[in-house]
C-alpha cells in the first residue's frame, strides 16, 4: 500500500516505544535520565504528514546497465552493426543485476500525527493501514 500526505491511516499493530527520558529543563547529558515506555494500541488513527522514499544503493553494474541501455536506446540505430551488437551483448550481460535491483522493494517511511497527539516519525509504512 502506498501512503500519501494528508491520508487518514490506522496503526496496524500494537507498538511499544521505550527509551530514556530526561525531565524538562534538565541537560540531556546529565545522569538524571530514567527509563520510560509508552504503548500505542492497534487501531489508533492519525494523518500522514510526510512520506519519505529511501532509494536503495545502486551497484556499479546497475549504473553501467543504465548508462549502456541509454546509449543503445538513443544512438543504437546510428551505430555500425558490429558496434551495436557488442553494445547489446554488454547490456544483456547486465540485465540480471538490473532485474534484481528492480525486484528489491523501495523502503518508505512516514511521519504520522496520531489523533491522541503522538507523532510517529520515520515509521515504516507497513505499520499503517488505510482508515
């Protein structure tokens, strides 16, 4: 499911947020911090404020495939037959890496302001369903 800014969503599973808490007005570096946790029940609704797509890293082979494929598409019809054949073979040799790259899922995170006032930032989009 792809989420969009402004879309109403519902938390798909219970969440437990845990970590250290520092009382307001105190320096975060001081040792007065204590442990705390907050639980959010599945079904809490909110609104998507931001959607961030995190593109996966392109390998050298993927970048080379894109470069050669572009060259073939743009200028292949003007190339001498032997040069075109060689370029087609190079592109063909890299198609497996390109296909593997395309099969990988794009990682998407969202910022959601829940109706109870909490804000979940950098949460995976899979944590939410449409409301």
